[in-house]
């Protein structure tokens, strides 16, 4: 992809920290945003076993209604997948950051399994 998707407006997503407690007071999740060629979010995929369901839903809710400038390849708008890491810490607002997506994604069939797997850092990278 020549240009990765980006937020259409200067404001970015805000993840609301659920009132629930987390084991050890913190938690982290990796998520994949599937963005269509019009810049709309088709899916926010978060591995359910990484965090309690209310935290997973908070991540999904923050990004589902976002609008992006679509990714571009060869001057054409393309569907894309963005990876992000979200960190929850008790008493602090959730933090998140996008991570680069693997090359060659445009040539692959998108499934929930391979989108999340390609966004999850390998054990050797930890």
C-alpha cells in the first residue's frame, strides 16, 4: 500500500475505560480494523480471550463509527487493515497506537483469523 488509511478529521477515537476491574490492574489487546475502500470501518476485530468482554466492546465502540481516508495503492483507493495495540491501566485513560501492517496484505483474502493473526506480534518479537 502506497498510503495507509488515516483519520478523516483531526480528532481521533476515544476509548472509554469500563468500570470493571482488570486482573493485575492492567491489560492489553491487539486489534485489527478492516476499512473498506470508502474509508468506513467494516469490522473491529479483537481477540476475545485477551480482555474481559466489556473492554473488548469499548475498543470496538471507539472505532466502529470512525471515518478514514482510504488507503491508496497505485493512485486507487483500497480496502485495508490497520493493526493497533490498546493498553488499559487502572486509574488511567486507555492508550492505543497503530502499528504497521504486514506487506502484501492487499493480495490476501481477509478473514477474522488471519487479520488478527497478522496483527499479533510473534513470540520472537516480544
